[in-house]
């Protein structure tokens, strides 16, 4: 019987403001210390997001250089041998090879690998994933749809994978200021319906479709403003697009913010326009605040957003469909309120942070027991062999 907590080392490539990193921080912060003790190894770089981890000693930054460096695997394996974890949990394509090989070299008892979003579909990457995934003790996804997509793309039986949905801390997402007070610094009129999103301004998010849809609404003289919370390499291009469409004064780019929970009540409608997702934490956060959601029907999104009940689902890469969905909610405040409240109840019932943390703890304990039984079996056979 185990007399100490299971030691889990989470390995991530970078540690920034992404949804995956937020989920890992939540795990380390909220594990039952009598059951699981978590530490985060960051292969490359970390920023101020490290402050989200309650105990900074639980974050180890390795500062790996860009590109492939075989020495990284050796250094990581040495660190793992010194730390003696019971479980290594690698997160995403960026840690699969280096983290997985290092865990095997260090003879870590259990290696778990989780994928959180985009499926790598280049031929070489598929080949690498197939090899590495067969070495892992457990494969994880963040939604059932994502699990099936991974199985189909990589040719690995879906039964080998388990889906554990993301969870959101509902207590963090309580309105602390009135929408009018939040609008005032940005000079958003009180009668405007605010449509917005939170996320990195990168290609996979397809925010250019959101701006196109907003332009369609604004050109119809509808009382609407747009808000984008987040930063990234596409910010100049998106701002230029808004300028070219003549809506720059109505689309507000707030940049990266650390006060997202207090800013979300600024919105009336939350939008997610991605072409690919695992399970969006920002959708869960919007639901926790009580916002209706208009989102593309990709990845695990249909498992969170019920079309017609908690929001609207639209096809990816279809700004016209986005505009239609926005219009339906724009003209009906009662429907927006009803969908938002149903979304809040759904987040409470199915996507709470305690439920997510408990699911991971149960998984680690199950895998640890299985590995202990295997070790005990080996020892028994060795004793029998010595007696003979």
C-alpha cells in the first residue's frame, strides 16, 4: 500500500497563456496533496504565467534552444532520474519525442501522453506519433470527438485512448463589475451588443472570419462592437483588416491580459472561430460567466455548446454563417440571457475543475497500482526462481 503521494512530473514545451498551460497549472494547484504531488518541467521558455502556479518551486524551466537537440533528451532523462517521479505526463506534440524518450531512458514507471488540440497530419509526424504512442502507458485526449479524430488520423485504436474533459474554476468567473463600468474605458456605447473572443492571435483561430462577420453586422447599421482579448503574430494583420473594412473604431484589441475573468462580463456574446480545437478553455470560461456562445463545430466544441440551447454552432471557415448566428442573438436579449444561464448550469454540472482534477488523480492512481502489481509479479517470479 502506498504511503506517500504519487509524484507526477508534467512536461510542456512552453509555459505561457495558452489553454493547455492553464489546464496544467490548474492540475498542479488543485491536486489533493495527500494523493498527488505535481511539478511542471518547461522544455523551452516560460513567462509571467508561472505566477499562476501557487508554489513557484513546482515549475522548472529548462530553457531549451529552438530546433532539435539530442542533448535535451539526455539532460531531461538525468533530471528525471534524480527526481524519481512515479508518473511522467507529457503534453502535446512539442513534448512527445523528447519527453517520452527521456521518461523511458530514466525508467520512469509510468508515462502518460496527452494531446490537447490540433492533430499533426504531416506524414513524417504521423509516423513519429504512431511509434511513440505505442510506447506510452496511457494516451489522453480532452474530448470524445478529439479522441476519435486522433484514432482515425494516426491509425491507433480509440480504445487505447481516454478522454478527460477540461474543467473550469467557476469561482474565478463571477462578475465583479457592471458591463457599463467595463465598457467605459473603451468608449463602447451602452446600447451596443459586444461580441468578443479570448485567445492567441494565430492562424488556427481564424479571427479574420470574426472580423469579416463583424463588418457585415456593422455595415447593416446594427448596434454592435467587437472585442479581442489576446495577442499574437497576427495582430497587425487583423488590425489592418479592420481598418480596410472601415470598422477599426468598433473593434477593440485589448492585447494580452491577466484579468480575463473580470473582463469577460464586458461581452454579451462569446465567439470562437477556430478551424481546429481540442476542448476550448475559453468557451468553458465564457459559459461560467453566463455568456451565450457562437462557435465553430470543431473538436470538442459540440460536446460543450449545445446548438440552440447554450449557443449556436456554425461550420468552420464560414463568416456568413457566423454573421447569421450573431444576428439571431443580437436582436433577442431574452434568448441571449436564457442561453447564457443554461450554459452556466452545464459548465457547473459537466465541466467543473474539481471533476477534472479528480479524474486525473484517479487515472494516476490506477496506473500506479497496475505498475505496482507488475513489479510485485516480477519479484515473486524471481524469488521462486532463486528457490528452485
